[in-house]
C-alpha cells in the first residue's frame, strides 16, 4: 500500500506544543508525561498541560515511567521523580556525573547508571552499587525477580542487587548500547554501536544470537504483548524479529513493516494487539497491523520534526508521540 493513500487517523490526533525536544513519553494513568531536552516535564490531560521544572539546570537524558511516576535522569547528575499530580522531587544526585540510563522495577525499585557506576534502589529505599567493567549505556530489570541487566563495552552483566552472588558476565566483543529482556525472560538482547543487535538465549545454553544488516543504530524497540515479536528501529522499515521458538530468531527472516524512504526512529507495539506504531525521521507516524501489513496514517511528514517518542496507554486506546522540535500529540483510537 502506498503511504500517501493509507487511510487516515489524523483527525483523531490532539496536537500540543511541548516547547522542547521530546526525550521520552510515558502514561501516568490518564495523564501523559513528556520528558524534554530542556529539563522540564510537561504533563497533559484532556487538553490541559502543566509544565514541571524537574531538571532546571540541565537536560533530561533518560526517562522511564511505571504508570504512577516518571523518573528522569539528566546531565545535571540528578535523578528526579515526577508524579501525575505535578509534584517533583530529587531522588539522587551524583555530584555532576551524567545519568546515562534508567530502569524501573515492577515492584517499585529504580536503577540508574553514571559512567561505570550503577545504583539499584529497592522499594524500601535500600541502595546497592556496582562498578561495571566500562561505562554502562543500558539498564533493564528482569520481568520477574529483582535482577538487573546492564549493557557496556564487550557485553552485558546480570546482577542481583539484593544478593551476594557474583554478577554474571555475558560476553560479546563490541560496544553495547541499550538492553532488553524478553517478556518471558528467556532472551536478553542488546543494541550495538556496530548497527546490529546481539542476543543471548539465557535458557538453556547461553547461546548467542546475531541480528545484523541495519543501516543505522537501533535506538528504539518494543515487544509484542505476547513476547513473540521484537520490533526495532534503525532501517527504512520497522524490522520485526520472531521470538516464539526456543531458538529465537536464528535461521528465520524478520518481518519488515511500514517500508518508506525515511529511517524509522521509534516503534511501539500496541499493548493488546498485533498493531505497531512506527515513527520516522521525517515526522510521519504509521500504525501497521502485523497480520496483513495494512497501514493507517497517524501523522503526516513534518520536516525537522522527526519522531523521538511513542507511548501507548495501558488500555491501548491512546498513543502519545513527541518530536525533535517539541511538537507532540495524542491519538485517540475510534470506537
């Protein structure tokens, strides 16, 4: 299907001006929070917006939300927590070292990295620290249990912050950026500086998985609701890898969704269906159904307004997006 002829949902989008580069977006109940490059967080609900100075002296570099709060880390060396009510407070400060990555645990814990140093803070406020072999670029908690994955140069490390057990290294040469667990915790995947993905089958054999051929770095990914597919950015289409079998994607070709003459910058699977939101460097957003590749237009091209954030609400009724020039919006699905 030609993108220009795709049925349109653009009339269902409520636009807003966030005022600065949108680093991330997350839903806090019925409120959407946009983390911005100027250090602010903009909260939007029912057409009204509220601006919070979460990092008044720096830019937000990393952000994560858990439905109740937005946790942000900045180049001011601070970790801040912003609630849906507009309250904000400092959780931690490094003394100036940039916060490179953040992760939230489903039980209320938080982890952040600054250079080689990783701090994990549980829901009781107890902190443990770990010094990685090199600067940590990505963090992710396991779907179950209090276990943290961190990506760094020459591989990844698995760490139980509340146990005395020695952290477990997963080695693969190269510079590893972001890291993600599959929803069933059978696979760990990292994106790499070398325009590829690397994965480990954690069960049963720690086998390696290599996913290459990207023309650009993968900086956005999203698992389908059942964990059978991993959608990724970094090409002129969303590259979607199959993970249903015990071998993962090895020996299988990925799907390509929403192919266009523009790089995909952000992907976000619908939380309940095989539908994928795809954002591009030229500002366009498409909604693509995996079963038949049908496309719906969410946002038209907007030069200079490349998509930098996508986030579905928990019910899958609303999709929030943000862009490099501060433009943002919320799509409400009909029905």
